[in-house]
C-alpha cells in the first residue's frame, strides 16, 4: 500500500494557530529544491497541464521530481507531497475556444492526503546524491479510496507542494519549525478523467517513453521555467511532522 496519510486521520483536527512563528530548524535553513525537467513542465504548463485521475489510481506524467541541496548530510529528512486546490472553482474545456473556462463553484474537497517518499526518512547526504522522484504517487477520483492514493476532484485545478521534514529529538517541534514547503508554479494541473486538449495528448505521447500504453479510447476522448522553487510558510508543520513520523514507522514494518 502507498505511504499516504490523511492529515485529519493522524491528529484529529488541525493544529491551533500559534501566536508566534517558530524559527526554522537549523537543518532546514539552507535547504533548497530545484525542479527536475523544468523545460518539459513549462511546455505542458503553457497548454494547461492535465493529469488523469481514475478509480484505480493513475501515476503522474510528467513525474514530479526534484533535486535537493543545502541539507545537513547527517540529519534525517522525510520528503512528502500534497496537493492544494488552486482555487474554489470547477472548470470545463471549451473545444470551440480551445481553452478552459470556469463553470461554477468547486466541489467540496476531502481532507488533504500526504504522500511520503518511500525512502523517507534518510540522511541529507542520501537525498542530495540523487534525483528525488515521486513516481510511485498515484491520483484517484475515488472518494472512498482505501489504497492511500491522492484523492482529487475532476475538472479542478491543483498545485503540488513538496515538503521537507527534518527528524530530531521528540521535543524539537516545541522549539523549531520542522518543515519547509516548496512550490513550483509550472507544475499546476487540471485533474481530468480523459484528456480534453488534443495538444496535451500529443505532447504526452511525444514526451512519455511509455506512451505506447495509451488506450485508443483515451485518444478518442481527448478530441470530444520554473528552475527554482518558491519557498512557502508552512501551514501544517506539526501535522506533516506527524505524517513523516508515521511514514518512518510504517517503512520499518
């Protein structure tokens, strides 16, 4: 089963707002992330990227991959991803105008799930010597999914967010902010059950080495540089810390 956790399932409710902002943990201060294959993401972004969601779960293409630097080689880190709605709107694709249009208010979102990289936790030296790929992450529109996949609403826009969580003493979260969040604007996408823009279909086939697996039905349905991340203030610091701890525990069983 994928390492994916619903935040509310872990702590019950969101953590209360602090009256002050805790300083970043020293092992996070110099942390930086870069997006792998930024040119490819930009090509898709210019057309409005579409990602397929299915009941059984579908992997992303382009695959979300990042490179890290500035980590403490000896500190342990977990890398996690969640998906934030870009807005509260529902969209449809206008084939006559070849663009996405807002059709009304968005559907209710389920509590955000967090996908933990399967190698979490690991020392900073481990993360910095390789591309960090979230190729095992799957997207679904099954509201009752029990596989730990990321649940998204079709015809809604989402922004992937990459979180770095540092592991330290049990009491460390009382003193330090244990999480840092990075966003790459070019990775926003529209969740769909079938490709809407035929140019997206063509670009996926041209760019994806596994494109031969595309089904004819998907092709029929399709017709009817950001090289540095934006670092964001955390919104669920303690929650993600708990999620990373849960991932670390499950990875040992």
